[in-house]
């Protein structure tokens, strides 16, 4: 998941153990996202779904059709999944053009 560029940026203050753990989790998530942005192989095999600005540590989004944030994340997941599957090619498909040309060659020459 990624955070949209227009999502609000917030400063992380440490006021105790819980906020320290929360900030650590947020930082680890950001490091993972930065690593992903710099590795093309990860980008090709990963479906990118917006988190709609919901922080990793926010747990109050209800799994309920009346919750707007829930509906927004479901729609983001549906849109990203559809786009990914429409552009996805199986590894065996990489050689489809070669196989088709070989079949044509064999049919013409045998």
C-alpha cells in the first residue's frame, strides 16, 4: 500500500512506550515503501493499492458499508486489482511471440 501525495503529513512525537512503538512501525513502513520505489523487480510483481491516507496504526476504520473510509479503501483495492490483472502477464507468456514464430516456421518448412 502507498500513501497518496496529497495526504496530510504529521510529525511524530514520542511521549511514551506506545507512541515509540507506533512511530517505529510507521518508520518501518516508510522504509519499506522507499525500498519498493527503488527496486524495479518489486514494482513489476506488486499490486499497488492506495491506503487512502489511513495510517498503518489507525484501527478505527469499521468494516461496514456505511463507513466512508472503508468504502474508499475497498474501491481503491478493486481499482488497483483490476488494473494489475489487466496488465499482468504470466512468466510463461514472455516467450509467446517466440513460440508463435517457431510454430509458423515449422508449419511452413515441414
